């Protein structure tokens, strides 16, 4: 269905919800998945249930990314590794936090793209990269100065990478999901005064699930999206059209 049988796909952030769901759906689609993430325990559990290979590395270190990714024979990449940072206004933001958010969410994805694309070019079989961005790059959200900036940079990396890598048959896209109500996000978005105004302006009126984000990622990696490159796809129940 997707044309991913036997193709090797690297998923960063696989110890998180979206990344873990993406690994499961890719394995179900026949892909050979290499999973990376912060939590070795979560990666081991994922490997036990899916048969994926695990490959931890540090997104903030070029040496670590290069050492892990440079020699891999890859068809696809999902840049899902990320960090939320802080909820702060431009007047209050901690620049050290800002730097770390950008280093992981934008710079880290670029490092993976840099070395993964070299592998794809070497193999001369094309490929597909999907960056997990956010609705925070498409609209202004209170408190999201660092996170929104990092994801805006990631969308720009997506477009420029699509432009530069197209000649090699490599497609690059991003998905821009709304909130997924995990325990980690509930402390903020679960507050009625924060979450309810967003849901009231969202046509579908509910938050996304991990599987609802993973499915479009798998589609964008596969043959059905063979003419799609350079897009930032909102997965947000229509929120950004309001």
C-alpha cells in the first residue's frame, strides 16, 4: 500500500508518543525501522513489541549524530525528536532555554537531515524525510515564543531541504499537529482557561491522538505521496483556518 516494504526508516523521538506510534505504523507497513530517543527504557520496550532496531544518539551533538547516522543505508527519516522548553512571553523568556529548544528542535533535525541525506544521495534511490513541526509555527500561541520559533525554523528547513534535495529524488515535508493531550501537555493545555478557547475555534473541536499524527507521517513517507514535497501539513482539526 505504501511501498515501504523492506525500506529502512530512521525515527528520532521514538521514545515519545508520536514517535512511538509512527514506529508501530511503519513496522506494520513493512518498513525496517531504526528508533532513536531519549529514554533507553522506552526504546527497549518499543523494540520488544515491534522488532525495531534501536540507536540512541544526542541530537545536540553533531559528532553524536554523525557517528550514528553517517553509515546508515536509509530510505526515510522522521525527525520527531523535540523539546517543549518553557511557557513564557518574549519579555520573560530564558534565553538559555530558547537556545536549547532551537538546538534540539531545529538544529538537531538539520543535523539528522544533513547526514541522512548524504546516505540517500549515495544510494541513488531517492527517499523521503518528514519533520514533525507544530501548529505553533503557523499561528501565534501565548507562551510559545521559544517553541514556536524553533518549529518555524524547522518549517523553513523543510522547504529549503525540499528545494535542494529534489534533484536527487528526495522529498521533504513537515506535519504540523495540534495538541495531543498527554500527561506532559495536560498541565498547560488541560487548564480550562487555556485549552477551551482553542477548542472553541477548532472546527473539529477536539485534540489529536498520536495515531492521527503518525498516519499522515507514514503516508508522506510512502509512494502515495510521491509528488508531494515542501509542504507543511496541518493536522489540527481545522484550527489554523480560523
